[in-house]
């Protein structure tokens, strides 16, 4: 027991010494001085101490877009990469109170100040978004495209293609999003799968965590599920349960309307149905590391029995950064319908559909 006690005490002393050394090294770490003159440029200091000269494009979704004079356009993590920001141009900064303040900014690790004419100060943690006056419309948009597929020839000819497209427009007070997911497969000359899911939405922030969605529109088609077309319109109210540097989690929901056409139906049964719908959502974005991101969407719908009664989609994706604009993405999609509609031959589609895809994602 005496020897064990000595080992524990010695380990504790070593740990304290390491902590003290680390704190001492941190105190010795002094960032280089800012440039003596901005010379009409914006300046960004990285956590390595280096200064970049160029032009701020904007800060949206915790990413600072910066057009470097040397490196061209960069996407920098607001929490991990940025130590200080100096702008020669006037910036519009939206705070989590909903207020928007203007002026050339001087932002360090703790504080937002203005170099003039405004003298007010705000905590850096209160910054939600930032854009420049006279911002070009193209600078508000972000694009992501993922492609994956397979090709087999010989005894069996098989072809498959999966694609994801995301198009987002950010402003200091709203986010507009278009998304598309398509999967196509054929064996020989026989089509074995064809599905399309398109959605469009506008989120408007009421304050930093509270948002509402005046318009959510989704189109879905999958003939293997006996769905020729399903159109859903909803309005949402939502809230960010978590809004931190490395993880966000928002939940929401609201009423709407759904119209569905079936590919085929038994004789005497209607080929279409419409219903009121309650749509909900839970969406998590987690930066597990600086290179690995996990996203998880769960979206249930509650309708009448003729259109499935209860449906949900679960969309999980792992994204690994390969280069600044190219990623590897592994995604898993689960579609579920509690009461699918039988077709004209009396065949009842299965309740569950699963899709796993791998591909390369380009984003800008």
C-alpha cells in the first residue's frame, strides 16, 4: 500500500508540474503586433500568429470568408482559426440581441470594438454574422455538390449514381436553402431505383437562437415506394438548443399541407390523396475535429392514414476535409412509412428504405 501511495503522490506532483509548465508557456506566448497602417486593406490574424492581408467577404455560420491578397479566397473557422480582425471598410455586424451595428471593426479574442465613428464595445461571443456594405450578391451564396456511383460490366451490367446538391444564401438575418438528393440505379436495361427529394426553405432569425420558417416546400418521388409525387408545404417555429463553436442543434416544427400521388393503385381506389400535416425537425451539426464533421437530421411527418399516417427521414453524414474545397462524404439515409399504399397488383411496399452512399463533395 505504501508503494502505491508513493506512486499516486508522485504522479500527482508530475501532473501539477506539467500544468504549471503549460501555463507558463502560454503566458510567454505573445502575438505579433498588428500592422502599423491598414493601407486600405482588411487584416486577419490566425492562431499561428500570422497576419493575412486582403478583403473580408463575410461571416456566416461560424465561418469567415476572406479574400486573401496572396492565397485568394479562404474559409476560416471563426472559433479556432481567428485571433484578431481589423477592417478598413465599414462592416455590418449582427449581434445575438438582433441588433445590427456598423463601422470598421477591431475584433480580438474577447471584444468587438469599432475604429470609428462608433465607440461602443460588445463581447466577441455576441457576434452572429458580419457582412460588408455594398456586398456582392454572389458573396452571400454557398454551394455544395456531392457525387458518388458505381459501374459494373461483364456478366452483369450495373450502374448507379447518387448526387447531393445544396445551395444556401446567407444574410445577417436569414438563411435561404435549396437542397436536392437523387439516387438512380439500373441492372442491365431494367431500372431498379429512381428517387428524387427536393426541398426549399427560408429561415428568419427573431433573435440569436429563435427562428421561424415562413415557407418550407418539399417534393419527393420514389416509385419503389409507390410514390409518384409527394408535395409538402409547412411553416416552422424553431429554436437552437445548442449554438456553440463546434456544435449546433436546432429543433422546430409546425403545421402544413401535403398532397400525394401514387404510382398505381388497386381498381376503384383513388390515385391521389391530400391531408393536413405536422412536420417537425431536429438538426445537429458537430465539428468532431477540425477535419471531421457529423451532421444528423431527423424529420418526422404526421398525416392521415391514406398518405402513410407517420413518416420520417433520418439523414446522417460524415464529412472529411481533403482540401479546402474538396471533401469525402459518407451518408446514410433512412426513409420510413408506417402505412405504405399497395399498388395495382396488390404488392405492399416495405416500410423501411435504407441508402448508404459514398462520394466526393465540392463546396464553395
